[in-house]
């Protein structure tokens, strides 16, 4: 459950504003647009990915205390990709065989040809 950055009380993730202190928790009154806020009064930009890579062109940069686009620079933008369990074990081996079936067929043809050539000489 998220915490209200103003009063530090737990609030429902869908709340538009804090039921305790009326602090807005979503931008433009829309439940799908999160509003990131600094809880200690410092600028969010100092720890934002888009400030550090210099791609932000918001006018409130570099002193934004609240922002809809903030992304914590300590959290990767794209999460580590997990290998699906379908790619592990026997099923993964079958997928690998299917993916490289053309190369495997050519390798088998070469192996059979070499075997026949060696056995006939
Ligand atoms: S996206 Fe927001 S928090 Fe990030 S640098 Fe721009 S204004 Fe600052
Ligand atoms: Zn609050």
C-alpha cells in the first residue's frame, strides 16, 4: 500500500487524493496518472533518470517537488528479463532444435556424406 508523501499515512493506490490530508496523489484528477512528490521537500530531479541523462525538458526542472514523469534513477527503466520456464529443460531443448532445424539438417547431411565417403574408400 502506498504512503502519502505529505502525511506519511498508508493510502489506497487508487485514491485521487489523500483521505487524511487531502494531498493530491494523482495528476489531473485521473487515477491512471501518478503524481510523484518529494516527501522531504527536496527536488525530485536530483535523483531522476531523465535529469541525469539530460532528456527532460519540463519547465519545473531542476527544482520539481512533484512531477508526473519522475523515474527513480536507482531503479532500472527496463526490468531484468526473466527466462520463461518454457525455455528451460527439455522444452527449451526442443525449442532450440526447432529454431536451428535448418542448420541441424545441413550438419546431418554433411556428417552422412562424410561417413559414406569414408566408408566407401
Ligand atoms: S521528469 Fe520531472 S523529476 Fe524528472 S528531471 Fe524532469 S522535471 Fe525533474
Ligand atoms: Zn496525506
